C-alpha cells in the first residue's frame, strides 16, 4: 500500500510540474487507484510526493523537508473543493484549479516549484 501511495504521490507532483509548464494537452492516463481515496489519503499522496520531489530539488534529505511538505499537503487538500477532490479521484492528479492552490502552498510553505 505504501508503494502505491508513493507512486501515486510522485505522479501528483510530477504531473503538477509538467502540466503547469505545458497546460492540459499532455495529461497522463487516469489512475484507477485514486477512485476511492479519502481527502486524507490524497493528502498522504501529496505529502509522499513532496518528500521525494523536494528532497531531490533541494539536494537534502526527506527529513529536512518533512515540515514544509506537511504544510504543503495539508494546506492544498484542505483548500480543495468537493469538485476538485472528485476530479482527483477521477484522474489521480490535481485539476487546474487544485494545481494553482498547490503552487500557492508550495510558495507559502517555502518549497521549490518543480517547474
């Protein structure tokens, strides 16, 4: 289960960066494992992806980015609307409006943008 969450989480941030740069034309296929995720489980995916991505971007350990990644994941998912949560369940990644919120929390939580 942890590997599934990590893999899905990585796709969240990877997709976030790729889509922010390219728009909606390069969307990956839907992730069927996201279908029944609770907001808390979506938060865990975002947190795991953040740890992997930010430790790499900042050249540091996952432990060093734990607090800012927690800030990012909690803030982003808490700010998502019911429609954004459902869109995540349908696809496995943030839609445009949730992505904008995520980028705002990346800035607010003092992380590096993955784009």
